[in-house]
């Protein structure tokens, strides 16, 4: 059965057949790209690593269609039917900052992938993932393309060169490459060419897929000008003829085909001599030995078969290949034969009439090997791979002699002139390229291409929106340009006539409502297209002038203005002063140079440099409180600088939305949404209608068109699940400082409010019952609000409500360095009185020990999710300088009392600042009502509006009247649940090796149970054991192993993880889908363990021996690591440099210890090695850990 990933030559044949067949096929029906087939794989490939449910960089989660439409901190990611308003597309097309994927990302989308994304949005961004039918579209050419060069041959005397180009053969005389003749055929494609040894005949195979394959024999006169009519035509095979070879005396011609046969023909008459039958799949290549007695054939059945030519009998078969074989060649001595194909290796066998044996096997190319040719003297072997590379091998030693540069397009054909001084290659784009022995291009007979225009620069490189402008393009072959376009709808583009190939003028005029940014100007010519970046500005430009490194010395700029500058030095901050009147609104948008690494931070200061506002998302909105001189500053977030860090500041009447209120709307309703920002007009209000079937939790975009163009900021509202209570806006705006009581929150329900000053606090009332726990959470930052909330639950007397009493029983101190509020590791002074699972209270933060330090220079590690430290009982992790006391505490109910023990007692209240992983700066409290009654929630801004979060809206400093801070306060019962994810999502696995897969469980609403995990639907050859994440744990790891002969099926399935757990009385199943794994060749290290499983008792230790096999001349040291051990099991005796296998060693025995309190279980874990310098990971197959009861006998299992 033929596979769905065929040999490139066959694929090209099918493609060309569909393009060139003369009968008109039915007109295909245009279809929009599919979310399931086109868009979801695009998001998984380029976006999912950073934008998932756990990480959600900038608040964006692209795991599914619903969360994609919801968008992130910047608003909705996709606007169905509106590509130019879809933030995701604008970032991918590099029209807005930050460009996505980032410049340093490993993978970058191709233009055609971006075009499919645009087409999907334009067609309404529909979700077909529920039922995506498989359709095989008809392939039809939309533009003319040159026919591919699919076969090449030199005659034995080096006089002629023949090439199969589409359905015709072309010939040239050598060495001057004089064109001789073009021989058309009635077939679609030339698949093979062969000159007879005397050069008197040229045999060509001409085929149409699925039809009879012909062999046409042409006599070659001394002039080399062949007659158009062949001397002999043979109906050779019922399908394409894939190979031709003459016998040394020219009396026989061999052919092979998809029909699994090798046939021999008498020349020149074409009489059938024999049909050689033994291949079980298509035969791709044939070759006759120089003595004429033996014939070798190769095919898709992975076999090299040696035949006796006289009898037609198969003598024997070489079966060492692991995949399809495409190419075969005899050494001129007739004693050795070479073959190669899909497994990317070249193998050399001794092949004699009495038998043969394998002599060499070398890894040759990064793709399948397509062609093999020996030089006439037998010293060199030439190979061509799907990687577009030609290699020259020392035939005796099978080592690389020369490697030519990769061709720019897929390459199908290879031929070597008899003197080996010229190599011909044929490509998919119709190019026939002649190379010298060093790989340098000597000539390119085909095709005679029209020139491709080149753009050197644009003058000017920017235009003002809504104004007509003429730009001059400088470059090459510009007189061949036939059309020009700018990727802004409704833009008028007029190409001016010219006779100058190096200069061309274009008149452009964009709509007034276009957003400032970097756009693409495209020039189209018959030979191809050229593109350049053209900026569209809001205002007339002024360039940066020095000195401008402070607010005092910065040049004075008259607004409105577009300021052009560059951060060309590390640490540079550019300032620009301007004068403004009291109440004047200032909108700022920064546009960066495409491809630059600039992460802009905008600051607005007074003339003394005091920061009044700052922004991290490229937009800044400010209402001037006084008539005064202000300064605008820009710097890189990491204070980088280089000549590419150019920027364009649009300063003036730029409309920007900073907040909307309310943030939630019920279904089946019409709601009035208030917008806040600058240059939005008088009292900007938008009415939004929510249909009754709108999904709960989805986001609806808020659009506003102003006299200055579309408002920036991309705000949205969320569709409510619970009843909504909305505080009157007039009441909120009248409030000054202090507390403001706003009413009652329904349970379950949502209260919508908005703080207008960071000195305000809002108080909401709710009712609760002792037997009904509640979750109280804030949605603000996650919906784009600048609020950094803090909430506190008060009793009926408006007093903070105690939650727990912490009794200190031991003390230690932080040491060595400052510790941030995220990192899981903290260096501590003494841990002799500490144990795993102990709680420590430090500066308001309650944390729990995951692992004790392994040595004095190691950190104490605390429970975390994805490296983010967890605060227990809703405490918020914070910063800790060296010398901060840390108390080991025991948790007791509120009101508990104890006799003095010399250590303090702490009372925790129902209070939270940051809600933990997944909540960002939004707050969350698990509330267990101590009694039935009425309670209060106090909500305030935690830190004022500091700009600590990338992608946040503009930030107003404390002490000033700030931008509005809307929020949703939700009171609801807990809904314990979980999600599962894994990394890497698209692993590269070495054949015969493994890679660790980290499985993470995201626990929701207090779910703490055990979760069973399994990688399902793995193809044959790939394996991974079942595993689990224990109660209150968050992650584990397994080894995804690939057998040495592993292969992916024709249509491999993506990686699929299923997680199962009992939540209450129900079994809950959750799934995670990743990408398709990639099989790669073995690297420099192979890791194995002597024991496939080990057994240990709680409170004891066991041994595991790890072995390392170094390859590819690697001789360095090898670090070893272990991951996936259950909580309470750890590796002992880890030094400062970890576990190392020194250069002189090949194995290391490690000790694994199990804490006494660990329960009996079975759990796989992973041992892996790192290749220093390349930073690659090489894992052993998973090792099974058996923890047996304390009275059992431990020992390693077989």
C-alpha cells in the first residue's frame, strides 16, 4: 500500500498532471479556510506555547475557538468578517506591535499561512471543529509556472545534454550549450532519460499518471539534432515509467514502473525480452553493471534486488534499508552497488553473481536521497537529496568530499558529465543548473526567466493618512513592474510610467480612518514580486534631535506631530517636551520598525521628570491637569538599543479607549456601555445587543469610530453567567476618597463597579450560610482593566473576619539574596527543624515546603505551579530581602490560644491581593462562612496604578485623578474541576531514544484529588506509560520513547492526553491535544538504565544505574537529571554541579530515597542526559518506581 508521503518526484508528477492536462476540469468551488484544518494547526504551531490556559501571555489563550474570540488584555483577538480590525492578524502581519511571533521565535509563519488566517477571518471566522469533513480539493493552477525539469542525461562522450522539461525533451550541444532541438510528446511528463553507451540513441520515458507509460527511442545523428518522430515507441507499462537503463553493449534497455515490474527490451526494435517480477511495491530505480551480467533494482518495498540479466532470475535481495528506496547505481568496476531513499542513508554492497554483503552505510542527507550517480572513473559518488543538496562522496571510504550549497527550490534530477567536471541538476521551478566540481554555478540554460524587481529603498518611506502623496522607489528592474498595491483596503495606488529600471514613482492615498502603522507595499512583475515597508503616519513628521536624554533638555515639539527616532544605544531614554493646556487630551501611539526587538515603554512626565503616567502596550492616554510643559519619553523595556530600534511616535489627536463600563452584560439584553479615554468625543456611549444564545463567558468587542479614526485599545465586555448588579456610574464618579457602600451582591451573582481614584474603596453586601462555602473573585485585569485589586471579607460589624491562627514552632531566615514574589526557590539559613510539607509564614505569605535544600548552596523549594510560588490560605507571595524571618507554623482555627513558646502567633484574615496562577493581579478568596448572616466585601486598588504588567492599559500614578478602573465582583459556589496540559506539545524524538513529557494539572476551585494521566492513540513504535499526579500535586513527567525502527503513519494523529479524576461523586475526563510528534535521527548521547524498574520501602533508599553511550565523536561530560518522581521521593547526594558522568565514565549509580510518610504506589519517572553546548535532552525509557509497604522486601525487578 502506497503511503501518503510519496517521493517528491511522484508528487511533482501528480501536481504537473493536474496543472497541465488539457481537458477542462469542473470549476472548483471556492471555500474559506477551515478552523479545524487550517487555523487551529496554525495556532498550535506558532502561538500555543505562550498563549494557553495556564500561561496566557497578555491574557490570550488560543487553546480553543471560544477563548480565541475572547482575546486577551488587548481585547478580542479576532473580529469575524473584519480582518483589518482583528488584533491577532495585525500582530502576525507585523502591522502593530508587539509583532507575533517574536522575532527570536524558532518558527515563523509563512506568507501563505498568514493569507489563510486573513481569509478565514474575512469569511466570518467560523468554527467547524465540531464536524470537519475531509475533502480532497482539485489542484488547479491559478498562475503560469514553468514546467519542472524532471530528468537529465549526458551522453557517454560528453557531447550532448538532454533534459526532460514538462512534456518535452530539450537538447544542447556541449560545451557551448548551443540549443539543438525540442522534442514534444503527447504525454504530460518526461520521467526518465537515457543515452545508449555509443550515444547513437536517446531513450525517453513519457507518462501521464494512471495511463500507459511509453518509451520513445530517438536516433541521435552526429549533428545532435534529433528527428521529432521517434524511431520506436513502446507501450511499456500500464502506469508511469520511473527509470531507464541501457546495457553496456546497448543491445538491451531496462525499464521500471509503478506496476512493480522491471522489463527488458531489445534495442533498437523494442521487442520485449523479459519481465522481472519480485518487487511487492513500486520500482523506482534500475541500473545495469558494467559487465552487463547483473541488474539492480530498488523500490518502495525497501528492497535492493540483484537479477541475472541473461536468465531474468532474481539472484538475491538486500533488505537493510528501513524505508522506500529511490536510487541505485553500480560502481564502474561492476562489483559494488549503491542504493538510497527515504531513510536518508546511502548503503554500499558488494554484489557478485554468487552473492553479496553490506560494505558501508552512511547517513547522507536531511531528507530522502533521490538520485545516485558514480563518476566514470569510480572515484566519486554523487548524491541528491530532498534537502536540495548535492553531495560528492569519496567512493572508496564513503566520506563526504564536497557538499554543495542547497538549491533554492525542490530538485528532482541529477546527472554528471563523464569527466565529472560538470554536474547538472533539474528543479521544480523549471531551472536547469550546471555546476562545476566545487558547486559553483557555471550556467543555467533553463528557464529564461523574466527579471524579478528589487526594492532598495523608498523615498519617503512614510505617508500621512488621508493625504495624497508620491513616493519614489529605488531598486532594480522596476520598469518591469506592472502593478502596485498597499495592504490597506480602499487605498488609491497609481503606478507612474517609467523607462528607468532603477527608479519608479507611485502615487498613493489612504483612507483617513486608517490606523497608523507599518504596511506592505507590493510591486508585481511577470518575473515575481518585491515588497517593502511603508509607514502610514497620523501627522506631519519631525525627527529626533539631540540632546534629548532628560525632560529638562529635550527639544520642544509642537503638537500634533509624528516623531521619528531611534534607541541606538543600550540604556537610552529619549525625551520630547511639549506644551499643553489644562484639560487637553493627549493620545500617543508608538509604531516600531518591523523586525526590530523593541519592547516600548512610554512615560509621560512633568517638566522636572516626575512620572505622571506610563504604558507598556504602545498606547498612552493622558488628560492634562494643568497648563504646563510636559515631556514624553520612550525606552526599551529591557533597556536594549541598536540601530534597528527605530520608532515613530504619533502624538496628538489619537483616539484611545482606556476602559469600558460595565465589563459584563447579560444575554438577551441591550446594554449601554460607557467608554473612557481620550479623543472619543462627548460622552462616548455604545449600545450593545446580546443575543439569547450568546455563549456564557464569551467576549463581545466594543467598537467606536471617531472623527480622528477608529479608537485604539480594543476593549470588550464579557457575557454574564450569573445575575448582574451594576452600580450607577453617576454615584461612582461623585465619590471622592474613603469607602463607598454600593448595595448587595446576589448569591450567586456579580457586582459591577468602577474605582475612579486609587484612594477609594467599595463595599458590597452579601448573605451567606454556614454550610455553603463560597468563592469571591474579581475580574478586572483579565478583562483589560488597570485595577490591581485587593479584597477583604468583613463581618456584620465591618470588622475583618479571622480565617486561621498560625502558631509558630520554629524559626529560620532568608539569606544570600533578595527573593522575588514568583520564584519557587528561597535560600534559607537553617533547615534542621524543617521537613517536607511543613508550612512557613514569612512577611504575610504562607507557603509549603516541596523539597528541602540538598546542600548549603541550594534553595529550599516550595510548592508552585509552573515555577510560580503558591500562597496558601489565599495569602499572596511577596518580596523577601535577606534576613527576613521565616516561621514554621501549625494552622489552627480562629480564636485558638496557646501557652507562650517564645515565638509569635499570627492571625490570618479572609483577604487576598493576587488570586494565584491563572488570576494574575485579580483577587480570589475561598470563603467558609462561620455562621449564617450578612457579610461585606471591601474592594480597593492594591498598589495604585503601577505599570508592572506588560500589555496593561495606560497607568496613572498615585496622587492624581486616575483613569477609571472597572471590575466585576463575583460571588459564587465553588465548582471543583481541573484542566490538563503537557509540554512540549510537538516533541522531536530520536529513534531509539526518548524525550521527557511534562504533564501538568491545573486545579480549579480547590480540587485536590488524584488525577490519572495517559497518552493515547500513539502510533506503532512510540510508547509512554500511564501515570498519575497525586493529591495536592500539580505535575509529573513520563518518557515518550521511539523504537529504533519507529515510523509515523501516513496521516499521524496529534499527541493526545486524557486525564481522569473523581470530583465529588462523578468521574471527570479532561483532554489536551498537541501537535504531531517528529521523529529525528539519534543524537550525540543515548541514555539507558540498567534496571527498568526499582522497588523501595518508605523511609529507605534504592539504587539505579544510568548508562551513557556517546556518539558522533562526542567525548564530553554528561549531566544527568531525574524528573517525574512522586512527591516525597528524591535523588540523594546531588553535588553543586548536579549528577555528572565524567568524560572517562559511561555510567553512574544514583541513590533514590523515599520519605517515611509516602504511601505505597507505582509511578513511572524519567532519567535524562543533557548534551552541553547543544542543549539537547536525551532520555531513557521510563523507569517504574514501586513503593511497597514498609514490611515488604525491596529489590529491583526484572
